[in-house]
């Protein structure tokens, strides 16, 4: 009998934890939560009350059960990164999955970003979603700097990347520094010459002093395609070159292989994102990623020591520790 009561309490804790995550971290309504849990709105209300009374909800949501807390611990033990797992039913679409992970990441960043910091931000579909879910936190002497150029032959990319950066700046009352160069130069020698310009050096010097880098992982296999793969940034020759060089993903438009190597991938000689050696020196490196198709990219980025913190959906988290 005692065992049955314990199982019943554990089941209630799991339901209350899921409801609290959805309600407090992802702004889901009680009606939506009730549909996902297969229960009534009044039951959701009672679960949220139970979550508050039992200590599941404080300033942040605690996760004492195996489903999330132990899963995060397993990722830490196995991969040596701090994981923030977002609960997710399997029926959720990839677009909704990305939005929920991004919203959670936006809330978590308020715990990471503080005054007197330099924070690097890579543009892309996921980080754009993160920027829309940021919570307000006033800081002073904090700067957000763009990590890679956004221009291509079709657009300057300034408006897109600027919108993302400005949302970060507005949320934290911080200064922003754009990086008005193309995502990829046509010729490596052009990049080398541009990198010697004083205006460019000023941005590169800020990047060299970053306290935090915020980025996602690009993957040509993702169901929600990374912007670099669909935005006109890569030519047919570039795709062929990446295949020949066995590239499987990118961070801030710098491509890497499954073993984490990147230096001799030819496209990288023209890329404007920070070299991965430079990225590894940033004290906190926050990767926001969702969807099983990103598994290979995520595993490789972790193995290459590019990630200190990862915000990811539950399904991807389980595959990360089970494979």
C-alpha cells in the first residue's frame, strides 16, 4: 500500500512539474496545458497550486524527478555541460518545439547576463525566436556584439541581424554592436584585408573579450531549416565543397565535422564567424537547440568543447544520453 501511495505521489509530482514548466516558463494557458495533459482546466489549476505549495515553483522551477532533473544530471555527468531540458510531448510540431525551447532560453538568459559583460550573439532562426522571448533585466555597461556578418548577394542582412541584436539590447538596457560585413566573403584574401581595418578590429576586439556567447547549431537536415542554408548564403559550389569536406553543421556560420575539426573546411576561410578556438575561450557558451535532426551537430559541438550550457527539448535530451 505504501508503494502505491508513493507511486501516486510521484505521478502527481510529474504532472505538477510539467504543468508548472508549461505555465511559468513557456506562457501556455491553462486550456492548452489541460489539452496536453488530457485533463481539465480545474485540474491544471490544482496542479499549479500543488506545485507552489510543495516547493516545485520558487524563483525557478525545480525538477526533483528522473524525467527532467535526473535527465539533466545524466547529461552533465556524461557530457560535462549544464543542461536545461524543456518538457515536450512527442506530438508537438518542430516549429512549436523550437518556439518552446527558445522561450525557455530567453527566460534563462536573465540569470546569466549581468552588468559589465560583453555578450556575443549569433543570428539565426532559433536565436531570433530567443530574442522575442527575453525577459526585462536592467544592466549597466553591458554590450551585445554580433558574432558573424549577415549579408549575402541578395540582401545586406543588416535589418534581420539588427532586429535580433536590438531586442537583446532593449531587454537588458544594454549597448549593441553590429558587425556590418557579409556572412561569407567571395575571396579569403578579402576577409584578411577587412580584418586589418580599424573599424572591423574594434568589433573583433569586443568579441575577444566576450563573457558569454549565445548561439544555435546549423544543420542541413533540420526540419526547421537554419537560415544560413535557406537564405541564399551558400552557392551550389559551396554545398559541394561542404559535402566533400564532410561538414555536418555550423556555429555562427563556421562549419565543423562530426569529430569537431573545422580548420581545413574550405568555406571557413571565407566565413566571418569566430574561429572555434576563439569560441572555446569564452567562459560561458550557451547553445539553444531543438529537434532530433540536430543530434549529430549537438553531439559534435559538445565533444569539441564548444558548449558549456545547452537549452534543449526533452526528446533531443533523451537521444543525447541514450545514443
